[in-house]
């Protein structure tokens, strides 16, 4: 099923406005992560919540049993709203968009850092400091592992791509070789 990124952004914005009014921005972010991890780690729960034949009240009761007292009421009822509308697949993108919007409110920006292996925390901190110098605000590093870049690093921040990947360097070399052969 294709996830609608615009819908995720709209839901994230609405949730952030509610969280901001309640002064729960950080709590809701933590809650979303907890819910997503719980659902992802329990295939039976994931399948149950996706089951269109199961009544909404039963799904609501399941979510309340699992998460009451574990997450804020705001987060719980927002998750129930999404799931009752059949929007389970939006949750990961909702969290991603929520984090971006929350970072903006905090005067920060989010950088997606793509590497072949997980970037150690000390390297993430060094990169965050360097990016802060460039962008003029604190940068939260979100490291994603992707073996297709072959090595090096890609950084996506504020609509810009800094591509120092081996794959990109090989593509540049290939283009130069092709262009050199055309003389």
C-alpha cells in the first residue's frame, strides 16, 4: 500500500499543534516511537490492527489495554483516530514529519545521514557541529544505513544533498570517462 506523504505531514502538523498546546511536544514524539516499535515488533498486533473486518471498538480496546498509562492520552487517542480511519501505514511517516516539525519549533533542523554502516555517536556529534556551522542552527542527526551507496556518506538537510558516497564518485568518474572518449 502506497503511503501518502502529504497526509502524513498534515496529520503530523495537526498532532504537533495539539501537543504544543498541551506542552507535550517531546512526550508525544516519544509516544509515537513507542507505539510504532510496539506494533512493528508484534506481527499479530500489526495484523489485528490492519484487519478491516475487526470492529473499530475492538481495535480501540486493544490499543487502550496496551498503551493506557504507557503513553499520553493525547497520543493514545490520536493513534486510535488514525487506526480507526485505516491509516496504520501513515505512522512511520507521521513520526518522521512530526520530528521535523518539532525540530523546527525547537530551532533545530534534521539531517538524514546515509552510510553503509551505522555512524558512531561521536562521529554523529562531529557532523552535527559541522552542519550547525553551515546551517546556523542545531542539527539532529538521523542515521540511515544503505549499502547501495557502497561507502562514504550522503547528507540530506533542508532540501539539500551533500553526496560524498563512493557510488556518486564512481558515477562521476564514469561520466568523465564517457565524455573523454567522445573527443
